[in-house]
C-alpha cells in the first residue's frame, strides 16, 4: 500500500503532517524543532530533547511518568538530535497503541498527543529553569555521547573528513557540539536554548499510523497555536558550494587499523540528478557487489572494508575504508580508479539492474516501520518534497546508464583524511 501523506500549516512556522497507513496497530507522534547550526548554540540545543523526555509538570518524576506511560499500554518516549545540511533537528517522539486494540476503546491518539504536548510545552521547571539534577544527568550523557565517537574510529574518521571538507562552515559542526561546550551547560543556558527554539524554530508536528489523525491535528493546533513566535527561521534546503584544491590531513593515534576517508563534492543537482547520484553511489560502494567491495576489498585485498555514502543534504559523497598503513596509497589510487571506471561506463546492464533491485528492497522496507516512515517524511519535508518511498522506487527504475556515467563525471575529490599510527 502506498502511504497517504498530507501537510498543512497550523501556526507561524508550525506545520502538521500525517501519514496514514491502515496496516499498523500503533501510532507515532513527534515534535521536531529545526534550527540553523551555530557553534554558540549547538550544544545547549542538543541537551534539550533528552531533558524534556525526563518528565513534565504533570509527571514530575520517573515514577509518575512511567505510570502514565503504563496506563497508555506501555507507550514509549524517545528523543533524537541530528544534523541535516546546515540545520540541527531536535525531536521528541511518542509511540503507543491505537484505539482499535485498546481494551476499553480509549481515545489513545488524544491521550498520546496530550502527553507529548505536556512534555514539550509544559516541562518540569524549578525556580523558572530546568531542574539541576535533570540537566546534569543529560549533560554527562551528552559528553559520553561526544566522547564515544572517538572510540569508534570508523565514525570518528568520517566526522573528521566531513569537518575537513567544510572548514569554518556551520555544516562542519557535529550535531552534539563539543565536550568543552557541554561542560559549560547550566540549567539556565539549557532553558534559554529551549525558549529560543520554541520561539524561532521551524516546528514540524507529525502523526504516523492508522488512528484518527484529525484528533491529533485538533490537539496540536490547540496547544501550539498559543505559543509566542518571533523571528521564525524556516529551513531552506541547499547544498554546499565546495571548490578549490584537494585538502589533505593525516592524524596519528593508537589504532589497530588505519582509516582512509575520501570526501567528494558532487555537481549541483536538480531533482532528477539526485536519483542518479544515489544510484551511482550504490554502484560505486553501496552494495556487496559494488565496485569498491568487489575490487578494492575482495579482488585486491587493499582494505578491510570500503564503502561509499552519498549525503544529499550537503551534496557530498564519502568513501570510507579501513586499511593497513603501508597500503594507503595503493587503496587511494584504486578507489579513484574505480570512480573513473564508472565515468567510463565500465559496468553492465546487469550491474545496473541488480543495484536498482537492492535499493528498491530498502524503499520497500521503509513502509514496515512507523519510525522509518516518520524519518522518511521528515526528510522529505526538509528537502521541500512529498515523495513516498513507492514514488522514489518508481523513479529509480527509470534511470539509465548514461545518467549514472554523468553523475560519476560530476563527482570530484575534495578532501582526504588519514588516521594512522605514528612511525
């Protein structure tokens, strides 16, 4: 079944979207605050969603909150922070059963919507700011999250290459900021960040599931139309303009396996060419039968792993690989050679069709999860589009080898980051 999507404005810079799908017996409601990335605010912003998730004025502690979730048949709360191009997206979500399977036919959508509105709009405050204990707890969790990145050298190397590509641009910022900034968070600074975002952020309210979305719309409209809004900053999708000579950086650290990450800039895209780039990236290094996997890893044994990922929000492509230190140059040259092979059309129609089939499997799986659908359509909103997974799947099946070749020809090396041991 193709999902039914609809979006409408409910207040200044505040939008409600619903995705109807009758196969689910649960519903997911979310509130997402979208703000520009900025070094001076990114970390205070990042601590807000987990602090909100800890409770609200009507549920001031874990016991009261868990009791309320239990009465909603074990509903769950979650929060998330992510980067999207030049923006930070901060979300709080609630998931619970639909009325159809409630024992007494309770209005589950209204109850769940009331809860998430209480969490976001009526937080627990002490002396007019967030509670000290709650903020300190999430402050430490945030620092642990930031520090944990360095323990996963693959993720760390990718982040460093991303930063190398974008330099002083806000796009270079990590979605959680830095440990140094996190150490400075206070109950007041976190609360001020919350108030600032509530006033100026683009706010996306979303309902995904099979329940009565009109009930959610009514409840959201009632609660959110009354908040004070000023200087609203609406997200504008764009890709970065990268140019200049190739940038290179080598960092030494105690690692068992060196990491080579190569960042490529992609030619500015229209909507059609975005699909070309996604397919090209998958053929390059996104499947177990891609050029990087079959040649750089399997045939030549130059890497322990080697894969590519296209980032549409920035117009970039990252090739990430784990290598022995003395094989770095050979891997680097072969990764570029495989890109040239795509530019020269050195692939079969069977290669093309197998990659399309693999991607279509991913499109089909999106519709099996409430959270996956929520994330899909939030991403569509951020791109200014409303395509369903099925619609994008249909477009992928029309792409030609000539378009893949053209996408590869428009992809140029921008940055090279190498993490290795000292001599």
